[in-house]
């Protein structure tokens, strides 16, 4: 069957037929929903009445869901603990027709889990009031990390792009960087959504997608230094020169995004945040941006247009509770009114 052209994908909001490998840290998002009941007699705290719980995909697993929601064929390469949470997380991915055969199950290792307690009165949007993280007792074993990269390498011809999702649980290391270089050497797309050191990835990437906080960490400055367009521009240019990535997409929360790199004016391209409604939950918006930017690059869209797609999709998911995804229909509708990139930043200089 003939695969859809980039133009067809752009007009429909779908990226059906693209094949993406996701290599990264899998996280279980555990949502606990409750209703305020009364004040406790034991302490000055609110008593919540338990209503329901659900387990959802976080980290690289949420990236995979976002890719799949837009029609891509997705294979996940990562690891979970050999525990009930790991089994449930793997099953959740499989239920969405995401390939999970290369997810390792590590004995004695705890699946990273973020429990968020949400509370709300009836007919009100739930608010996150507490988060409890369950952390593994140690990093992912070296042999598991090597095996994950080797599994992707063995099937590199099956994929149009590699998206590396680093949440600092140990899956992303030198092996992932070597793999990314192999993708770009073949003319394929390799994108890193980064959290930690980038030295191994020098010269290996099509693109980086840090948020402002991560950008500040990488260039060793304060987030306050990046409140202006001038500060973002200087930091982004420094980081891109150091890592030698083709493009650098900086996500800026409610200020939108900025793009730097090949074929982009030295001043960068800037875009205000998409969407007109009130933001409900920013959880997972960075995963959405990285996923959609990767898909658009893999579809051979112009990088500026890829940023517009990523911005539009991010504007959709922040209007929903939890780590939401954007469907092709939602993306197509959002693109109708989505802002376009411009050289002049909305904050001026």
C-alpha cells in the first residue's frame, strides 16, 4: 500500500504509516481521585473520600501513546520492574497497539511510579494536591541498557525515526547516543527529549527538545535568565553549538516555543502558545511536543511547520486532565487557528 504523503498528513492531522522507535524511561502514572469530605479531628487536614484509581502511561510510555494517537506505528524499547505495576504498564501500552515485545522486565527493580492525588467537589475540575514518587532502588542494569539499544539497532531499517525520552532512570546513556548517530547517518530522524548530560550525543541528533528549565541546567544559568527572548536565544545558541544538533526546539510553557538551527534565521523562530481555553493540566505536554515534532520531521515537513504542529498539539492536551493525547481530528482542528512562527518574538528583544 502506498504511504500517505507529507502534504496529506499535514492536512488531515494524521501521521499514519510512519514507524517510530521510542527508547527511554518508562514511568507509571498512578492517578488517585478523591472528593473532599470534612476536616479531620486528628489534625488540621482535609479528609478525602476515595473514589477511584487508574494507572496511565508516563515518561517514554506517554511519548509512545502520543505517537500512536496520531496514527504512527510505534515500538517501545525500555524496561519496567518485574512487579504488578510493570505488568499493568506494559499491558496498557499493548492495549493501544503499541509494540511492547522489547520491554525488559527486571527482577527486584521497582517500576518508577508517580502517584498523583486529585481532589474536587462535584462538577469541578480536579486539582492535584499531592504527588508521591516510588523510585527504583538503583539504576537500570548496564546489560539492560545495552540490550535495549541493540534491539533497536537490529531493526533500524524498520523505522523512520528514533525518539529518545530521558527521565533520568538510567535507560538513556552512551548506547542511545551511538544509536542516534546511526539513525542520522542513514538520513533518518533522531530526536532527544533530554534531562541529563548531553556530551555523548554531540553530533548525533536531528533535534533536541528541552524545556526552559532543562535549557537553564544545560548551560548552567538560572531560569530567571531565560525569561527574556534574548536570554533564551543566547542559551539555545550555546547549547546547539555544543551538541551540534541540526535543530533545537525550546518549549516555554505558556509563552509558546522557540526554534533554532539549520535554515532558521539567527534570531530564531518564535511562536506563542496555541489554544484559547483555560489551561487545565500541563502534565505530559512536553511529551506531546517531542512526539509531534518528531513525527513532523519524519514526515519531511519543514522544521518551522513541525514546530507549529507541536505547538498546536500541546495546546490541545493542556486543556484536558492528566497526561492526555491529541487525536488526528483534534490536531487538524487546532491547526486551523494555530499561530504561525515568526522571527520577531512576542516579548520583543
